[in-house]
C-alpha cells in the first residue's frame, strides 16, 4: 500500500498513585527518527528543549525547533525526526484525560465527555510564542515532577487541569481557523482511534470484529484495512496485545493467581494466554511475576 504508516504500538503505564508519567532528563537527548512512527494508549504532551527537525503526524510533516510544544492524542500515529547527524532533546509527559477529568467532573458526565473529546480532538506542534500559557504550565508541571516535594500531587493536579483547559481553548481556536481545518481533518485516523478506544474499554469481553467495526462506524473490511495501514497488525492481534498488557499490570500489582488474571482479561485457554504473554513480554507470566518480586526485594 503506497501510503502505509505501519506504526508500532507502545503501551505506557502511569505509576500507581500518580496522575502523570514523565520522560524527563538528559536520557532523552538522542537521535530521533531511527524508529518507525508509533502510537500509544496515553496522551503525549512534549516540549523541545533544543534541536531541529520534523514531527510526523499521521503522514504529514511539520518542522520543529527549540521551545516548540507537541500535543498528540491517544492512539494517533506520530514520530519525531531530528536533523540528520544531529541530536535533539525532548521532554514529555503522558496522561489519560478520560480518567483525570472523570474524577474532576464526577457529577457532570455530559460535560466530562465533551471536555475529553475537545482535549483530544487533534494533534498539534506550536511555538511557545503561539501557546505561551500552555508552555508555562507544562514547564511548571515538569518541575513538580522533578522535585516531588511537599504537596506536589496537588500542584500537579491543578496544573494538569489548567493545561487541559488550555489545550481545549487552542483546539477550539484552531478549529475556527479555516487554514487549520485542512491540517486536522484526518478522518481515517480518528476512525481508527474510535476502534482502538473501544477495544481498550472492552478488551476483557468476547469481542468480535463486527462489534469493533460497528463502534467505529465502518465495515469490517474497512476496519481491517485501517489496522493494516496504520498498525501493521490485525484488530484481533491488537486486542490480544491490550489483554496481555492488562494482565501484566495485574500480575505486577495484585496477588491474584495467573489463571484468574488470564480469565479476567479475556482469555479462556491458559496455554493460549501463556504463549501470547511470552510472545509479547518475552517471558512467561510466572517468570514476569518472579522478576518483579525480585526487583522489589533488592530495593
């Protein structure tokens, strides 16, 4: 297929008790663009500390420079490619707006749904002069993550709310701009996102391709084509991957039996579960639990 993206899926986990996952510090000074485009299950908000290059959003390229802000919704194919032969420095935070906003708006489900959709409406790359408030809020939040002093959780939650509202304002402003509409009209990616989100929210059920296609408002043939084009895997393989990552998290954070966890995430056959787990994680579920416990004992 001429315009294939074939993005890799990267599963990210927010640490227990936290609202944000941070990729901060000098380890993120590197050559970007050596890997294929990717997408992940969390919303990405990044700042370029220094460097030049291009951000690939779906199949379009946008230049970046020092100070630029990148916002990428969940399940959106993207990549960063720095100037050939040079390195760039990006710092990033990853969040799940649906979880955070659902807690903030517990009694206002309609408003919550509206804000979630508006926050993850589209990706963008903008200079700090275009989005000064958002740039400042991101920097303040990252500093809280670095220091983690008294009441930093509450500070992060306040900044996270302000940051999401600022992103909503930016998205609304861009949508009203005729020049921006063509940039952010990738319907195929949004359709795929609906399918991925439906799988993430229902992975433990006995899902069928027809149900996933119906949730994304496309035919089964179109759904398979979208997965092949963007994810380099079938819908069912993506479903298996989500189930294995969910099982991995439960094995890590609970004392439930492996068989009980396998059943909870949607597997009815233990040998199938173990083979899939080993193929994705690189070891058996029992070995994974043992490795986690050994690491915990060494701390």
